[in-house]
């Protein structure tokens, strides 16, 4: 479909930007506390946070001593755990994400960053558990593509190679493709960035 081709084109252009020789690259990994809120039939449901792995490659584009743009290609996992009628439903949404972040260095080793992120769900499941019974359902067709997030975070450069970071992702767009319902994902992610610069 045209929409799929457009998404692939956007991802390809992002990859070309990311692979520019003048950029400096890093591996970014962390553990995220993934949560969500859902609205259906006038009711609001809040999911308990579940811990999900986050990993990817980031590219710092050339800039000044205090400001530069940052992008990358990340595998972010979102989700959350809803409890209802003695049972639980846990969502696991794996996305390919491309962030566009403005990064500002406000002290020698401290920096902050913020900007939008485009995430395309590549796998999504809902695991239902009640007593000893459990079942897993594929819900990827029910997730809107792409999902738009806002990302805010900060980091501390522990050494030339290793930086500790903390960041918050908040859903700016409805992640549910179903009529009459909406859901938004959020994520609090803590981890380390390892520079691949020689």
C-alpha cells in the first residue's frame, strides 16, 4: 500500500541521515518502565508499569560545543499491565523508533535533550492471565502506525566512552486503531550510552 511505501521511504531517509560519515555513533541500552492509559466507552484505564528492554544505535550530528541534533534507530518496547476481574492483561509492543532530538550541553559533563520520535510497531501481543490459564493474542493490527512520542531526557558523561541517561517518552498520538477507543503509551527509561568513537 501507499502508506507502507511512504513509511519505508521515511525510514530509508532516516537511515541515510544516520549513516552520514561525519556523525559520531553510540550504542544506547536501558531498561524502561513501560506504562499506558486507555479510554473506552467514557472510562479511563491506567496500566501498571512493566519493565521492558530498550536498545539501539544513536547518531550525534555535527553541531556546536553546546548544541547538536541527535537521531538514530532504536528498538523500543512499550506496554503495560491492566488488572481486571481477578485477571491481568499485559501488553508488549515492540517498535522501530527514529528520534529527532535537540541536545544541549549545559555543564561540562551534563546535557539535556528533547524532541519528537516516530515509532512503528513491528510486533504487538496481549497476554491474558486468569488463575492458571493464560493466552497470548496478536494485536499488531490494532496498533496505529506510526505512533508519535515526545521524548525528554538528560545524561551525565561518566567517561569518554560511557554516559548514564534517564528519559521519559510520552505518547502524543492515539496508539489504538480501533474506533471509539484510545490508548497512549509512556516509558521511563534508564540506561547507558556507549560511544563507538575511536
